[in-house]
C-alpha cells in the first residue's frame, strides 16, 4: 500500500472532514467556518496556530525533534467557487451559489491529514509551516498572505503545493520543471462614443460597433506578436453595451482574459491591447481605456525541488506512476506568487479517470475521497525527507 499506514488508519475521519467542508463551501475571503475548523483541528493536535493572514488564512507551526533551524512550507487552498452544484450527493452544497467545484475541500483535508500525522510522530528535525490559504480563485489570496508578512513571520526554505487532476488515474502524479501553469490576467476595455437614436446613427458614434472591431483586432496580438514556439491565449469573453433596442449607447465594455507562461509576454499583451483599443477607437472617433489586472503569476517549478517532489512521489507509488514531464496547463494557480518568493514545486495528484473524472469548475464535479490518504502521505513524506536532506 503506498499510503502511510498511520494516515490510512484515520482515512474515514479525513473523508468526514472533506465532506463536511464540501457541504459548507465558502468563497474567497469568506472562509470563516472553514478556517475555524482548520484552526481547531490543528490546536487539537498540539500545533501552534496563527489566524488572520491575508484575511482568513491560517498558518500552523510545528517544530520537530532537535534544534534544527530548517523550515519548509506546505500549502493548501480553502475557497470554493461562486457557482451552483449539480449533483445528488449526500454531502452536496447546502449553500446556494457556492460550490467546491475545484477540490479545495480535498486539498485542505489532505494537508490536515499530514499535519495530524506529523504532529503525532514528529519524526523530523526542523519546522513545518502548514499554510492554509484563502481566495485562490482569482481574488489574490496568496498575494494577500505574502503582503501580510507570511514569509517574514513564518520563514520557509522551500514551499510545496498540490492540486487534484481529474482524468489522471488514482495513484499517479504529474509534474514538470520550469513553467507549468500560465499566468493569468483579466481586462476591461471601456469604449466611449456618442449616444444617439437607433434610427439616426449618423448623429452619434456607435461604441458597440467600435467594441466589435476591437474584439476582432485583438486576435492579432497572439497571432502576430507571440513567437510560434511560445504559448499564449487572449480571449474576449464579454461585450456589454446598451439597454434598449432603439438607443445607440454612450458606452460599451468588452472584457476577457489573457494567459501566458512569462510575465514579459503578459506585459506585451497588455501594451498591445491598450494600443490597439485606443487606435481602433480613434479611427471611429471614439475613445477607449484599458484596465488590465494580473491575477496570477506564471507558475514556475524550481528544477531541484521538482526532482525532489517527483522522487518522493515515486517512493510512494513507484516510478512508473510519476510523470516527470507533464504537459503545460493554460489554467492558472496563485501558488505561483509563493513560488516567486521561495524555491519549491507544485504537483498534480490523480483524481481518477472513473469516479471523480469530471473536470474541475464543472457543476457535476466532486473530489475523490480515495486519494485523501495518498495526498496526505505525500505531504508528510515531503516534510520529513526535505528537512532531513537540508539538515544533512
């Protein structure tokens, strides 16, 4: 069995915790109940607890045997999504418009499982910081914790995170060194024209028409500014303008997202959106302003720590079950901000290609409880092995 026996022995308790969190989801910076449960569990196991980092974040501090000064961080996200669940599960969401559709309830529970085991055994020399982060889903929870002094108050020589991957079989892991997940930005382009009667367009400047032309022109940014060997995405996902059939509005707004694997590429996209939007608008006699917000840095795994986490996973499940050259992911993850500050790595754990295979952010998704002991075992082994290696 790949799981640590002691963790496997309380797997049913982990399942109960996870399903309770699933039934009571809380979105970013509102994780009051969730963070309370996390803090209470950590205290029960004799772990020093600090609350309020980044709003609702929790950090548990556990010191091992000896006087080792090495410190590592293990991180899990806690927030749910603002969407409806469409399942018939006994533990389905009890809160309308709130749903753990990305498995953060599972991530939190896996880290709690590791914390319990490590608190009971303390078979390490050094300090482990258990980082329970709020608001990963586009609200900047990692950055908020960092700005709140996360790494000044709780120094870490390395940090590690994990995310479930639907479609990847249970018992398998996937990771890659370097850029693994894209940085992400949201943008708004506000076009201001001149309102008029819908029957007299010659007396106005139509911002809806301008917005449509800007949308088309923006597709040239990736096609003609990003090297063919690189990867980027720019998608306009919304156009809003007007309230009546017979009124040409004064303003229209287009919104969307950009993704890339380097901050320089995101900066180039931002510059070109602003240039194209202003230029196209001016050609029609209108104006356009851009609000471009980077919500996620590109997630870049440290080469040394990638090798380490892959080796640790292979010791649990066998080398054949660890893909060390996993594919890049255009989705984003704000653990990236922590990896910009500290060396570390982020690994994907298989959520199953049968039960639990439904994609994340889908109303039918559910975290696969069968992987809770495995994820907790990996977190625990990471801590023990990394601190032993740094001490040696």
